[in-house]
C-alpha cells in the first residue's frame, strides 16, 4: 500500500498544479465558443502549423502565402485513412 503521509509537497509542486488547473479552465472555455469562432481558430492554427513545418524544411512561404494556397485547394473528405 502507498503511504501518503510520507509525501512532501513543495511550493513548486503546488505552483505546477495551479498552472495545470488554470490551463484546464482556459481550455474548457473553448467548448463555449461559437462554431464560427472555433472554425476561425482552427484555420489559423492550420496555417501557422503548415507555415512552421514548411519553414523548418527550408521553404520561404509566409503565413499569408500559405493561406492563399489553401484557399485554392479543392478539398474532399476521405472515407478511410487508406484513401
């Protein structure tokens, strides 16, 4: 059996737990956002993620250029991951 009386909780541990709790609360707020707002945040995150990845590979595309490229794509959903 685990003896919890021997656990020492430091101020740093409490600080980290508080930060996790604060993050959890902020994350839960996203569930209350309007669908349009969530869609906008998803689009921004996608553009920034693609931009970061391509820049790591040496491409010199700005986020604006990536947004323009994405707007020209014809997107279709896949029925399975194998397609």
